[in-house]
């Protein structure tokens, strides 16, 4: 099993909440991927959708507070984008190359994850079987990101690294976690 901790950094040229911290860990055991995000701040300042009684697949989750990760197979242009909302909604998209050929990934019909919301922190944990999209022998590269919206609707774009002139989570050279 390989496990790594992470800490996300806000994009320099966007508004950032002063006490915002997003950290966590990611691990791969065979083809099970586990990722845990921990958001720390005064959560009253962050726009967080209330938990849904019926979490479902939804589009454009990145328009609101959303945790994301991008997964690519080493030496392949193809990659997947996973979106996880604190409300419990989710989606997975497949791309043929950089922002090209975007399609909903139909291999996943559910993507259950847990959310623990406290006064000054929020934890989101996902454990997903990657067998539906890749083999256990393939090396993967992961970019870990989030969009955090404040109560005024301003977005803070956080990632492990920002390699572009604009906040762009799809840049393949920002998929820096190797598992």
C-alpha cells in the first residue's frame, strides 16, 4: 500500500479566506483508492450546501464548494475528474486529453462517501474501487484540488500545485501524486 499526506494551496491570484486549510491523505491498496480531505476554517464563512437526503450524480458541482481529484494513468493522455460535494452529490468525468472529449464516466453508478461536519472543520472520506476504469498494475498520477466558495460567492481554487497562469486543475503536470 502506498499512502501520502497532502496540503492544498490557494491559487495566488484569487481571493482566499485567511484561515483556510485543506489537508488530508490519499492511499492506494491494490486498486482501492482512499482519499480523505480535511477542511479547517471558520465554516460560517464558507458556503457549504446542507447534506442531501438523496445524494445523487449531479453536473457542475464545481460551481459551489466541491472537493475534486484528477486521476490519470502514467504515460496516457486520458484522465478522470472526480467531483464530491459536501451535500453528498458526486460525479465522475472521463477526458480523452487536456479538456477534450469530456464524458460522464458511466462505469460508476454510485460513489458513496462520508462527510463529517463540525463547527470548525469538515472531513470528507471516499474509498473507491478503480477496477471499473483501470487495472491494478497501472501506475496512476493524481491531482488533488478543491473549490471553496465563501458566503459572498467568491471562489478560492486550491490544489497541490498551480502550474498555469490561471487556476487550471486539468493541467497534467499538476497531477503530482504518484500511486
